[in-house]
C-alpha cells in the first residue's frame, strides 16, 4: 500500500483567505489529505470539522475510476487510527 500526503485544497483556501484578511472564516479542514493506493483502488483520508458542534473527525472516501469521490463510500471516525484500520480492511 502506498500513502501520499498532501496539503488539503480546503486548507489551502482557508490559509489564502486568512492572508487576504478574512479572519472570521472558520477552519473546516485539517491541513493534510492522505491518499492510500493499492493496485488501482484509491481511498482518501481527511480531517474535517463539524460546523454545528465544532468537533473534529476523520473521514474516508473511496475514489471512483473517473477520479471523483464515491459519495456512498464515505465513513467518519473519531480517531485517525480507527480510520486507518478501516482503510486496511477495505483493501483486504
């Protein structure tokens, strides 16, 4: 299994907005997005903030063959460890 770590696009936009003076914009995305790849299957792991209760959670989603996210595959976890365990199960 290969793991690519990159800065999440939503986090980039947040940083840019802060630099432009939009200081009231809330941070909703963690800095990193992890892409797990095995054979031709890809799974994304990101840290997100719930807009309503302000809690952070981890979300995984499977990429479709066209590169888009399969909305029905989305799962949420309280810890990164539990999300990574689930990712390994999906690749098994």
